[in-house]
C-alpha cells in the first residue's frame, strides 16, 4: 500500500464513521506528523511503543570489517544505527 492509498482509505473511513468531510490534506498531515513524532521519540528515548500495534526500537551496530565482493578487498564498515520493529501480540494475533 502506498502513502496515497493509505490516505485515501483513511479519508473514506473517517468521513464515513464521523459523517463529516475530512480532507486528504488533513489526513496526510496527521500521518506525516505521527511518523515524525515516532521517529523523534525513538531518537530521543531509544524506543517508542504504539499500543495494539508494536514497538519501534533503536538498534546500534558496531563497526566491523567487511569484504568488497567485487575485489575481495577487506574494508572497514562504520558503526551505524537502525530501527527495528517488534509487532504487538494483538497485531500478531490478527494476522
């Protein structure tokens, strides 16, 4: 599902359930702010849970040695950060 499809689906669902016209622009702003806020919380606190959905967790990878597959040369890979997602039991149960 693309972001545009998600916005369309949420707009229709909210408009139908509230019997109010909700603009796609407003839904887009809410979705964007939601993920921006989750990203900021993960950066600041190391993890962010969304009840009934799951938890986003900041993970760190240490620097390590790797190998260039083309030349076989050993290279240094810098330490990095990434985000891991752990689904909640409610989400897992619904699959």
